[in-house]
């Protein structure tokens, strides 16, 4: 199972939220590049970089942070947050993203998201399936839909979708464990490579995700709050 540390960006700074609530933000480092270099120095190869300003503004904002990290590290970066147009996507890839994640756009403009899958290939485009009580939530988790997560994912499988990041919003940033049962259901009912996100609080949580067949797991606050050590994560990799 791949381990993907996370950096969330607000005003160019490395922050973490609880349940996606912007009022709960904690700044962990003024310089995200410094954090990314620490991940790389500890042997990690991947990074989940989220433009929270972009998610709120509905267009890419922190592409310069992406560019700096891509330029000064060799991390393979999945970038998400505010990608709503072809221009946003071009900026993300030109700034050094290896993959991009589209969530709100896949619900709001399905045709455009399918064009991205066709144009860039399913290895480059990740579906972001952020859920609140199983239903997809969009636009920085501010808006709720009546779309069940399995229906959402299954709707893209005929178009060679490969990767899905599924975040249970109720778990995100809470350090209280992950939604193992939901992930197990998704894996058993679909053919996608599932990237679990939200709630990791210990190495035991990661072992459980690996056991059910997650392709990767994103780890955020557990790193910043020293619930897991980077050296331990490398051993799991």
C-alpha cells in the first residue's frame, strides 16, 4: 500500500482542518516546501497537495506552492482543490502535478471530467469522492448532494476510471480512525484503486486499510500531531 502524506494550503501556508471546517484551521508550517522536503528526506515518494483556497474560490489559487514543491523535490504530487476548467488543469500540470483530483467538477460538469479522463488518461486523473453520510459533498465540502458514493463511482467506471480518493468528512482531521467498512464496501463493489483519506490516527489504522485492499492511504494530521512517525511510515511502504 502506498503512503501519501498530505499538505493542505491556505494563504500559502501548511494547515490542517477538522471535518473541512475552515474556522478550525491550525497552521503547522509557514513554508509547505519545508514540510515536503522533510517527507522526501524520510524516504516518502508521494504527496497529496490540496489547495483549500482554490476549493473555496472555485479556481486554482496556490499553483506557485505546487510549482516550488515540484521544482525542489522529486515527490510525485497529486494536486486538488478548485480545478474547474481546462485552464486550471493546464496550470496544475504545467506547475508540476503528476496527477490531479477532481471532485466537485465530476458532479457539476460530468462531460468536462470525462474529457479530462480521455485527454490526459485515467492514470493522471483521480476522482475525488468526498462523502458525508455516504452522500457526495462538493465545493470545499460546503454543499451536499443526494448522490450515493457507490452510484457516483460506478457512473465513471465505463470510462476507464482507475483511481478514487474517498474522504469521509466526519472522520477527516479528527484522529479517531478511518471508515474501514465503507472502504471495504467500495473495494468489493467496484474495480477501482481506492485511496483512503481521513481519520488515520495510528499505524494500526494503516494496517487495517492495507488488509482490506486499499491501494494507498493519505496521512495528514496524524503526522503533524506526531501520532505516527515518518520512519514508521517508510517501513510500511
